[in-house]
């Protein structure tokens, strides 16, 4: 790599110009890298333009595997769930968990609430009691002033459902909020909420300027910012599975009975509730499923993650998002998770595969998709904890990872067949695979040596 130079006007360069600058400044083999970047462009230039327009300074596309999990039954309906994820064994694990529960009543899910939150943060140095007394009028004014933005959403059954004045001065001098609650129907609603909030802040400013009883207080108000909150604890879904303990079957090739499995599973959940290190990894397993479906359906997985982790710490201590009980011989395992997602707007219809994902799911409403995503997260979590308390995760994980190792070591088709068969009943590790491959290559017949 050459010493990086400051570039000006980069965003104004054409895509080819950007690539040229990039490869000439950061790579020793510019032609090869330029060819490689272009090789990942979409075949159809019209479609590529859609991708280019999603972001800025786009030079190529970054591929991730797009897989599907068939047989996920939720509330008696069968889904084939699309997942975008690079980690070996995540899709296989979700598929195995779906199949496991298919024979035991499937997954159940319900929507608990669908409220989203936004805030106008402001300083008020004037008399709070005056503002408080005027608040019913301010509220009406905000509803009126934002009506042109909210009218479509209101027609669809959504809009602003509540506006509160929150006094935060016990934490910060002069700090108040307009805390607004929204219903955004089938859209995630980020743009709708942010536009409404910005209009609400202008409305508040105009009210203070114009209200006769507030004359002279214009300078007492400073709008700090207006933005949605990604913490949506009241946009909540629950997914669960349950069955009698003795219907759980046996595990680890018959070496573990159902009662031992249920006991260990329940204990693993208790650990994830009391130990923050385990809780983080446990929840990461849940998000393996959740993020993958969010990505495949064109939803904002960063928003979902940040909300989920805040929710996991809602009692002041970070803990597991899922829970389990064994009561009266019944094993029950569930997940409560806030999911602010959409099935219209945003990338959902612009990204060609996000559109297909939604079609594959039967073009669900946002509420139905919340249930699908939560059930997939729970399936993922079940599969991970099941492995952890029985065989350990490495057995399955390394089997799936074997192909990555073989690709890394540039194994030929024939070598792949021989290696897969050799490791069928053996522990997979990078060293073991490399050593076996070296052995093959050193002793191989001339035919095998030709890659
Ligand atoms: C790996 O991506 C996820 C797990 O570590 C989750 C867990 O430990 O529960 C397997």
C-alpha cells in the first residue's frame, strides 16, 4: 500500500474514477483489484444503479450468503424463512431447531404492543408551570401543524398516538422533552417519525413566539434536537415453544435423557440471567437469527440490535432475552423482544432480494414479520443452547466450517471428497485438515495432484 493521500472531490468522481483512485493508492496490483471490484457488480446496470443509490461512494457490492430455513411453523402456519448470514452453521442450526419443534407443536408467537417513540429535546429557562399549564394547547398545535405529514399514516390507522411533556431538570439544568408515541402500521417509520418530530419542534418554537402569555420568553427556549428513539420497549413480540419434558426425546446419540436435558437447558438459561459474560454470548446467539432475517427482509439490523441490548438491560443489569421454565412436567422456552421493523418502505421493496424474501414469507404485515423474526431468534437460541448442554457446539460448527477451511487451502474437488469422508467421524480443526491435506498431496496419485 502506498502512503494514503488526502483526496478532495472524491464523491464527484465517476464510479470508475473512484475505483481508479482507490486501486492506484491502496493496492500493489491495481488492475487485478479493479477487475475484482467490477466483477461483483450486478449484471444488469439498471439494478446496479439501485444498489449504488442506497449509499455513497459505492464502488462494488459486498456479497453475503442468502440461505433459507424451511419448516418453521409459527401459530400453525408453515414458513420458509430467508436468512442473510456469513457464519457457518447458523442456518443449519435454525433448520434443525425448526424441525425439532415441528414435531412438538411448532412455535407460537403474539404481539404485545407496537408503539414507537420519538423525542424533541429542548432547554426551557422560563417558568415551567406556565409551559405545563399551556401544554394541552401546545399538544393540539403540534397535532395541527404536523397534520400534513401524518395524514397518510392516519388514513392507514397510524400517526401520533400520544405527546407528553417530560421534565428532566432533576438530571440536567433546564432540560425538557416532548416525548411522542407513534403507530407506523407496516412501515418501520423512521423517516415518518423524524419528519414529524422536526415539524413538532418548529411548532413548539412558533407557539412560544406567538403565545401572548409567553411574550418576552422567546429566548428561553432552545431546541436541542429532534430524533426517534431506537429503544422501543413497547414495540414488543413474544415467541415461545413448549412440550412435556418426556416428549423432548433423547440427546447426544441417546446418551442423555429428556429430564437431564431439560435440567441442563434450564440451568443454562438461569446462568444467562445471572452472569453478564454468558448473557452477552447467549443473546448474540439470538441475534444470529434475528439479524439474518432482518437483513434478508431489508430491515435495519443495527436499530434492532441496539434496542434489543438496551431491553436486555432494562432492569439495570444486562441479562438473557430468553427464559425457560419446567413446571408440572412442562418444558417452556420463550423470548420477549422489541422489534421495530417494517414490511413496506425503506429497502423492503427496493432491494430485489428483500422483496423476494417478503414474497417467500407470504408478504406479511409488520406484526406477522415481528413474529417470524422473534421465532427465528428463539429457534437459533434453542439450537445453540441444545448443542452447548449436550455435545458442545464445536462438533457441528467445525463440520460446517470444514468447507471454509478447504476453500482456504484451495482443495480440489477430489480432495474435498476425500477430506469430507475422512473427517466424517473425526474432530475437525484447521491443523488436522491441513495436515491430512498435506499427506494427501504428498502421497497422492498423479490424478489427485492435478487441481
Ligand atoms: C455463536 O455465533 C453463537 C453461540 O455462541 C451462542 C451461544 O453461546 O448461545 C453458539
